[in-house]
């Protein structure tokens, strides 16, 4: 079952179970996927966002948006809104692969650098591209960027 089908099936289950927060978040995810489909068609692409990798990129962006909102709400003293964002983020993250720890990320980055023969910061773009292809959704690319820079610098 594809990720899109899984989200739709889970939304139907959540509706039947009366889980309002989960249903709302899954509807939001479906809407974002459909919006991405429409945008891709208007840009001249015939294909829809059917690949799990494309949906995963979208989910990563949605989690990042939630993290930014949580920071803003916490700074503004709006704990109830921050908690709502945390709840949504938890639902979205349940469809993403498990995040790696910092130690796991460091060892994988070191292995990719060695495999690619990267020797300087000039090779950082190639290393980051390889990591994004192989480990999308499993690593926080912002943190990984600093790891790559420290290992190559």
C-alpha cells in the first residue's frame, strides 16, 4: 500500500473512531498532497505526486512548519496553540521513518564521505545530495549540514 493510500485509509478509520484531531490532521495532509498534485499539473507536469518520496518531502516540510509554529507560539505564551501543533506534528511524523540519533547520523555521514572520497568543503554539496537521496526523512538535514562541514573542514 502506498503512503497516499495509507493516509486515506487511516483518515477513514479515524473518522469512524471519532478521533477529531487525528482526522483533521490527516485531512490536512491529504489536502496538501492534492494541492501539490494540482500545482504540478499547472506547471506542465502530467504526473501526480504518487511517489512515496514526493509525499515524504511534503511531510518533511509540514513537520518543519509545525516546528516553526511551536517555537513562535511558545515564545508568545500560547501554550494551547503550541500543543495543538505538537499533536499535529506527532500524527505527521507517524508516517515518516524513524529519525536517526546524532551519533547514528555522524557515523553514516562519515561512511558516505569515505565512500565518495570527499576531502574538502568543496565536496559538501555532493555529500549532502547523496545523503538526501539515501536518507530522506530519516535525518534532519540542517543538523547533518553542520556534521558534514565539521568532518570535511
